[in-house]
């Protein structure tokens, strides 16, 4: 029973933080430490519940994903598959080249705390020095902006930096509105997360056992439900709140966990 409670808590944390600029990886690592849910089995569980968050975005933006199947790459036609490819390319290349190094040396509480603070500083910089908004809506994002956002996504390979925090910051620094950058981040995150999770899952297949199916399923469902609520809420928040507020939360979280753990 206690493990199912752990699964629900971890699923809620994943769904709540995956698409907010606060680092889901950081929250999962730190929450796992507090719950005593660590080790290879726990890491495999974290990979599985990410699919719940991916599914949440697929459901919410299903019409957008269907429209990407129209391979019309002319400028001015709105968001298309080329935008997604350009945004995925930089981080994908770096992730493939440094995958083992990242997994071995960067997934720990200390590196997460560094990422939380560094990512928060980037978000404050983006909030204060953002360019004039040229892309107010998702369909206004250019190929150049998509590639620039993809370059910022490389920073998210450091646990705690946050994929959405990095990419939203990059989008704002290159002329996208907070809302447009956030929505673009959600859509780009689906193939990135699905691919990365699949690679991790294949590498962790020895830790997948039939007896863990209820545990993993509970966590995945929790991540899916909470993820849908979080995405809708976050998009509405992006119309009202400055990105800096999320940075201050990151600093407070880093301070709290620094006190608890050290």
C-alpha cells in the first residue's frame, strides 16, 4: 500500500511539474529522496510515468499534431513539422553524444540544486531582457526562432534546469511571447520526451517486471490526469504572471532542499 501511495505522489509531481518551468526531473529526484524511493527500479518508474505527461499533451493538442502531418513548409503557413524538427535537432544531437555521461554524473540532488538556481537566473534574464514580441501566437513562430529555442533546450539536459524553463526563456529572448513560447515548448516536448523515455526504457528493461505493473500504471495515470490540468492552468497563468515568479519559486525550493538534505 505504501508503494502505491509513493506512486501516486510521484505521478502527481511528474504531471504537475513536467510542463512548468520548475524542472520535473529535479522535483522527482528530490521527492524520491524524501520518500526513500530510489535506485534503478525508481528510475525506471520515473521513465514510465513520463509517458503519462506525454499523453496529456497529445490529448490536449491533438488537432495541432494532426495538422503537423501536412508537410507544407512555406513561410507564413503557420506551425509545421519543420519547426518541430529544427527545435528537436540541437538537443537530440547533444543527448545522443553525451547520454551516458549525463546519466552517470548529472542525476543527483546536488546537480539538481545547481540546475534549479542556474535555470532561475536564465528565466529572470529572459524576463528582463526579452526582445520586442514578433511572435505573439504559436503560428507566428519562425524557423529561426524554432532553431534558437532548440539550442536553449540543450540546457535542459542538465537535471534541474527545466526543459520548459530553458525553451520558454530562449523563445522570449528571440522575440516570442510567453504564451507562444510555452505552447511551442509543450508540442516540441512530446517527440523529445517520447524518444528519450523509450531509449531509457529499453536500457532499463531488466528492471521491468510483471509484479510492478499496478505500481507503474497508477503513477502513469496520476501523471496523465494532473498533467492535463497543469498544462491548461499554466497556459492561463502565462497570460498574467511574469516568468520571474517561477524563478523565485525555484530559488526557494533549492534553499528548502539544501536545508533538508545538507
